[in-house]
């Protein structure tokens, strides 16, 4: 069952009913100000940090779901309704929510009135701006009153939800009925009188008939609901002023509309800062200096100004997405590659894992490993911001090469609450830097002075940070010559040193048991893959001995992985605290795990080739991936391990705490499916690779949205596995490394157009279902037009012609900036 459809020409997903299985959301903003917006108007806004600078309030796990957001109540001759359906939930004659790139338009119609609201965060602005168009579609005149609504959060989202003994006494607002630009505005200034230098403004482009800033007055008392809000039902604002308790922002606007007439309004929700010397507009320090807010409101005082900002946003995304496009006979492939996958990559770049409808924005900052992986999916879109992100990440590293697992986006400092000790973190920095260099060729970044733990005076060239990362891993090997796992590797829930028996204790922060030697085959494969990049970079810097030593260390770990990490038909997952194998056929549960199978083959471990270069059918890589398909495959994707654990294994940690089939315990963790997709292309098995791709990619799952439940335009972190009660049901959409990795998988390996240090590699492997396609790739200022004629035959590699001339191999040297290179690849 579907609940909407793609509008590919508009680059929008159109939701056609309010009753989706779960709120389907969009993200507004791509710089400093962000809003989460559901198809029902739910969500919240924040400046840079969803914990420390939250402007509006949202209640997770609420009943009804997704209540609380930015609303517009319509009072039409006693009939009160909301065009977003929520929160009044009055039946609508028509409903449509269009989620586009950085904007959404929600339209509701009832009783001869159509109200369409477009929401966006303009480029360069710290504000959410809304344009409301109300149209009388009846054949009689209408007298209508509109009541806007936002509920202010008290900035620190965690404190806002906990510290009520203080918070229910400090709320403050100012009301400005006539702004210099001709509208009305409400200013949220809680704590501004003391340590804060920031405030919020909520304004409307016309002079309001009335206002409200006190939530209980607006709703009608302590026990009233949003659905029964008293002020909209009365037809007139109460002009309430919040003092303590719950500050809100609401303006009422009265309109008279002839049949067929439309009227437009612009609402602005903005974040402003004043320096300490200019906080106040009066000597008594009672009136906020509103110069910044007045300028903001003036910039969006007319619908035409909004329209110009909307057009600029469209052009911005058109320019970004022109960097990589594909044209094929598969419309689902094209829409995911050209629009939605890249769009999601940008959102994960901005958010990491911090703020979604599953992450509250309170408990997590920017992940060290997460942000490095996300970089692989957006570096081609905004390379200059990727460079900044790399420096931010590296600045949180410790001198020994280990790192904070997370850092806070507002301060860019490491997050002590989570700490360090996740031993896969260091090599992800090498992966991120290598991805940046292959895209840009900007080797000056390796000489950029970067501190350790953000401590002034500790700056060393970025390359030294990569050296510390590499050295940390190779100096922390266990008895089998494999890297020690620490708190965990990529799988945060594989906690081999935790031994937690205390209810509610965090597996990631509890004190680890010492004296063991838990090792990770995943980190071993990671070191082989990215250790090669580290050695290549050392060689480019003239450090021949360093490069050779690195390759020797990598070869040692590769040999250990093949000797000790092989179980007969697949790679082991780990060795536990006591030295016992994890992920072995000898176990009844957790026999085979997905992570080392995909990553080891990506790294070339176990890939044995014959004299003609083809992969031998009995090589370990083939056996491992065949086992993956046989034991981990489901119609909804590849599960993380199988069989799932049915009892708590204290020696394994959190992974065994989930019910079978969910999350890391036999769930389909979509993040690691692309590793197998890429690995299958390494073996030349494009048909299998494309099949795995389609199983988890949302556009291919749209027809089963009633099962999948989450947005059919963005990836989910997890889909319930074959042993789950509700197999195929997704959770944790939007903020997942799946976005970056699946874009890498489809763009660089299935479609086969990927950057390397000195050349563009063209090596498509997608199977027979896409017989011909064209990729347009802009890279280092040149444009590459790659046309692929594809037989889909297994194991066949493309023969290339570059500008009509046959070439050997699959590498095309980079052309000068401004050039256009036409490549034909024939399989």
C-alpha cells in the first residue's frame, strides 16, 4: 500500500493522506538553522545545536503521535480546523503534503477554503520562513480568522524537559504590535536578562488583529488539548502575556475573501544574537535590542521576498545535484541517485545522528566515526565544507591516536559523556581524508596544523594525525595478531569487555573489564582497506620508509585475518574477552555476522584470482559472500547476524539484549548492506549486488509502505529481520550511515564511476536489469560523460573508449578544469 507518490519533475514526494503509518518528515536548512517538519506540521527548530539552542518544543513518544509543531488554526464562521490536519484532526476535503529539497508545502481544504503553507529556511538566514496562501474556492464571500501557533522551548532542550522547578518561573516575552516593516512580532527572551545573548522572534508580515504568548490562555486551561484550543474557537485572540509558565507565539489575522480570491501572509521564526555591549535598547536593560530581528523581518516582509528565497533554494539544490547524475530506464534508480540519496547525504552531514524523529537531539552530538563515513557521501557536493569537517573531527583526536567517540556541534569539543575507547574510530579518519583527497586533489590539507583535543599549542600537520590513527591500531593487537576491539568497533553493541549486569547501565560507558584480549576481525579488515590509503599518502609525501613499514604492518594483519579469522565458510566476527571465537559455525546462535564478510572482501582479503584475472570460484571471498546470501538474506535486506540471540550473553554485551530480529540482534542494519553490495561488485557479481541494493532502497519499497512504515524517499537505519514479529518494518529513518554508504555503493561501484588519487575509475557492475545508462560526473572542474552498454554477464569488466579512442584498463587520467571527456564503457 502507498500513501503518496514521487513527483520526479518537481523533485518532491507527495503525501496524499494525513494517515501515514508514521510521521513522514523533511529537514529544512543546510547551514546553521534547522527545522524538522512532518507532513502534519509537527517538529521543531534549532540553531546549530538541537540540545543547546532549541527554539521550539516537541514531545517525543507523545499520544497522539506527532503533536506539537507549528500550526495555523482556521476559524471559518464557527468551524475551526487546521490545514495540517493535526492537531484539530477535523476531516479535510483535500490534503496534500509535498516534501521537497529544503522545503515543504502542506495544503488542506475544508468548507470552501484552501490553505497552502510552504515552509523553508532561506539560504544564509537563521530563520524558518512560512508563506501561507489562503484561497476562497467557494462561490460565496468568506470572513476568516487565522491563528498561528508555536511553543517556545527554553533553549537547553534537556533542561527544558526536566528542570521544572526553575523553568516554570522564568518564561519571558516581549510583544511588538507594530514592527518597522509593517507587521507584528513576538520575542522570546527567557534568560536573556542574565547570561544569554540570544533571543527568538516570531513575526507575521501584516499587523495582527491580536496575539497570545501564554499557552494556557491559548488552549483554555491546564487540562485543555491542542485540538480544543480555546482562542481559535472563540474567534479572537486574548492578548495574553506569558510570565513564567509556558511562553508561546500566536498572532491572529482577520480576512475577508471574495469567491476565488487569495491572500498571502509570511511568518518568520528567527534566531538572533546580540553582543554583550548591545543587548539592550534602553539604559534600564528592560527592552531587547531588536535591530537584528527588525532587519530579518524586513527581508521577508512580502510574499515576493519569500518567493525569491524559494527560487534561490531551488537553484542551490540544482547546482549541487548536477555534480553526479544518472539517466537510465529504471526510474527508481534515477530518482534515488539523482535526488533523494544525495539529499539525505547532506542532511546526515548536517545532523550526524543528533536530531530526528528517533534521536531527540539531546543525547548525541557529532560522531567521530559517523561524520567521517558521512563525508564519503557529501564530499562531491560541498568539498569546502568537507575540508572544514575533517579539521573539526581531527581536532578532537587524542595524542595517542584514539579519539572522542562524539563531539558537540556548537563547541566542536569532544563529548565527555560518551568518552573514547571505540577502537575503529582512528582508521575512519584515514578513510575520510582519503575520500576527500580522491575527490579534490587538495593535498594542502595534509599540512594543515590541527590540535589534539582542541588544546592550543598542540597543533601538528593533519598527516601526523593520520599517522597517530594508523599507529594506534597496529600497536593495539591481540594474541591472534588482530586489532583489539576496546569498547566496541563499528558495532557499538558488540561490547566484549563490558560484562554489564546492572539494569539501565550504558554498555558504551560502563567501566570495561581489564585483562582480556578481545579482538575484532572488522577492524582488521578496516586496517587492510584504509591502511593501503595511509601508505599511499605517505609515499606521496616522500616518506618511502614509512609507507613500506605501513604496508608490512597491513600484510601482517591480513595474514592474521586469513589464518585466525577464517571459520571455514566465512570470516569470524571477533574473539571475545576469553579468546573464544564469535561468529562461528560451532555456535547455535550468531553463527555468521555481516560486517567482516563485506569489509574483508572490499579490502581484497580472500579474493583469489586465476591467470586471466577472474576470481576463483573456491576463493574465500566467494565462499564468504555465498554464505551471506544463504544465511543472512531476506526479501527486506541482509540481516546483521544469524541466527539471532535468544538469551542475554553477558560476554557479548548489548547486541544480545534486543529481541530476535531487531536492531543489532538479527535486524537488517542497512548501514552494512552496502559493504556486501560493494564486495559483490569486487567479485564481478553485479546482478547480486543490484538485487541487494533494491531490497533496502526506499523507492523500491514504496509499494509496501504499510509494512515498511517509514518515508519511502530516504533510507532507514534498521529494518526488522526475519526472526522479528514484524519483519520488514523500518525504524530510525534519515540519520544513518546507510545514506553515505549506499550512495558510494550505487554511484561508485554499481554504476562504477569513482574518483581515485590520479584518475577516474570506470568499472560498472550492475547486472542485466540496467542494460544501458549514462552518468554525468563533474570532478575537479572537468565534466565526464560516461555511457555504459551493459550485457550484465557475470565477471565481465568494461572495455573503455575515451573520446573515441580505446584504452587499456579502467582508469581515465584527470582532464584539465573546463574540459569535457566522453567515455564509453562496454561490458
